[in-house]
C-alpha cells in the first residue's frame, strides 16, 4: 500500500476555551486531488494553517512524506516540498509580474545569494521564471506591475509563485473566490495543468469546481471530518446533504 503524502492524526486546535479543530484524521495519497469542503466557520482555513505551519496544533500530529512536521515553521515545511496559497491574494503589487515569480524561484536556488551579486547572473533563474510565466499564461504580462493585473490574473500569478518551489503537495485556499464563471473555468483548467503529477488539497466553495476537479472529497463540519469519499459518494451521503449541500443542491 502506498504511503500517504499527508497524514493528520487526531489533530486539534483550540483558541482559549473554543475548540476549532476537533480530532481530525485525514490522509492524502501521492498525486491525489482532494477537496476539503464545509460551511463557513467549519475550520477549513485553520486546518490549512496547521498543516503549513502557520499555526501550532493544540494536540495531534501532521506528517508529510512519512515525516512528523508538527510544529515546524512554514519556511521549513515549504523546503520539504509543501506549498500553499491563501484566501487573500498574496503578491507584491509594486513589483513586476516577472519579479514576483523570480523571487519565488530564487528560494529554490541551491547557492546562497549576496547583495553584491546581480540577480540576473544566477544560473537558470530567468529560464525557470519564464517557464512558469508561460505555464500560467502570464508571459505577455511579465513586464507589467503585478498590482495592475486583473483579479483572476493575480490568482494565476499566486499559483505560479506557489508551484515555483516544485512542491510534492499543493494547498490552495479558495482559489476561485470572487471569479466570474469564465474566470473560474480558466482557473480550473490551470490548476489541472500545474498540479499534474502532484498531490493537491483544495478548499473551495464552488461545488461545480469541486465535483469536476477532485478525486476524493472530505467534508469538515464544526471542526470534524464527517465524511470522505468520491464525488458520487459525497453527492449521495445523507449526512453531507443535511449538513452542507442541502437536499435540493444534492439532487
């Protein structure tokens, strides 16, 4: 049996007396596209923070590629091969599109940088940056300021920055939020392309996207996973219909 790339065991998070994550057990297989759904306030973003090191767990463990990473810093987690995006677009608006991606690529440079060394001379940096811009279809906007991109283009830029570290597992937090139907379809296809061969854990409220993209779906309600299954299984799960989808939507 293939070892899961991500494994959560009895993971809990409390803020004072308020328990947000209540003993979550979750496994994601290598190359799997897993969606995490649930109503607002279910704890989805908190769970992402625990996995990526932005929050410390109250109890339980997070294992990545068989290694216990509970309590690791976000930087250390990222270097191991786990990358994530955030609900709020996280880019440098006053830098060019090219410079944004180049900064992300530089984190993977094997040699240390020095303030007296011109960044343009780092071997392979421009080529790697150009490849990513081409992949997310932003090569024609490379010299423009990132802050002048459309909302969907900024999300594409953030996806490029997320995959710049060549991660084994990608966490995407509501990448389609606020998009039109046309922008959503574009971003859906982009995510399919950039996650090929990688594991994906995605939080998304657009159920059409979830059912098109995910191999399996886990449902988080009040900090607990109440169901995990294929899209068809989740559609038919009575508890999920009652807690989240609603009978009419599920039908």
